[in-house]
C-alpha cells in the first residue's frame, strides 16, 4: 500500500516510483521484522540509532546473508563517539550536521578501508523550520542570510574534500501538527536550497533530497523528495 502511495505521489510530480527510494524505518523493531519486510520486497532500511544499527545489521545478515542487497541507512543525529559505528555499518548517512562528526567519520572510513572501495553517501541535514528541537544546520532564513549560506557551503566543501564521502544532497524534517501549506513550504524551500547549493558548489552533487516521513511523505515526494523515511505507516506503532 505504501509503495502504491509513493508511486501515485511521484506521478503527481511528473516522476515515477523508480525516482523515489522508500526507506523503511525499523527503529526498535527486531531483526525478524526486518527479515519479514525483506521477504516482502523491501531493500532499504533506516535506523535512527547507531548502536541499534551495529547490532541489527549482523543479526539480519546472519539470516539472509551478507549479499542480500539490503541497503542500510543511518538516519538519526549522530554523536561524535558513535561515528565508528556508522562508518562500519551504514551504507548511507542522512544526518551530517557538524564538522567534528564529518572529520571523525572520514578518519574511520580511511581506517576501515571504505574510503577507496565503498565511500559513504552523505546527506547534510538542514533545519529550515527554525525549531530548536530539531538538528541540522540552521537554514531557516537561507534566502536572505549570507551567514547561513556560508555555513552550508563550508560543510559542503568539507564533505567534498574529505576522503571517504560521496556527496548526495540535503536532508530535512518538517514541523509536526502544522498546516499542510507550512510543511509543503519547508520541503519546497529545501529543494530550492539544494539547487542553490549545486550552483554554488558545482564540484559536488547535492540534488538528492531526503525528506518526508509517515505523516508527510506524499507531500515531500510532490515537492521533489528522492528518499522518504517511513516507519509507522509500514510497521505500525513502535514497540
């Protein structure tokens, strides 16, 4: 049902379902649930917590094998002490928002050999709502703030220059329990920010957009999301 909704939303934005990656968020769900979703056709799974990812990935691989085609997405804010877990276990990282985390991730990607053979695709997390409870670089007034633009450019240059990374784009979260027009505006402005960044920093590639969750993923797709992070709509309420 969710795949059908993704396809319909993509069609409304003159795209196809193949243009959107559905990341099934399995936070707090056991390995057996991941395996069930895998057998139903899911291949992209998202974990909010680095420790849970480091435990769950080998548990799932013990059942389906290491060459199952599963792509593991680390989607939660990361503490610097957790960087090794993500560098060792994530196939994609959605929430880079601090230089210290970037530096430590890169160092570990060199140490574990991934920098040459399997670079880590990275989204820079941006905060366009201005909510202090949300992570991400402050881009709440990016259209008018040269300071916010420069901070994002500096992070983009860091990701591009450090070994072990593949620049992918921007990630954001919309406010909860607000009017659809507000949510749509956040996603639209994030898409516009990605295009601005691509022009400002053409050496990298920044046009992928990780945005949209259970309550707003269809709006996000209509506004250009390439990756949506959906948990509750697929698995039900968390344990």
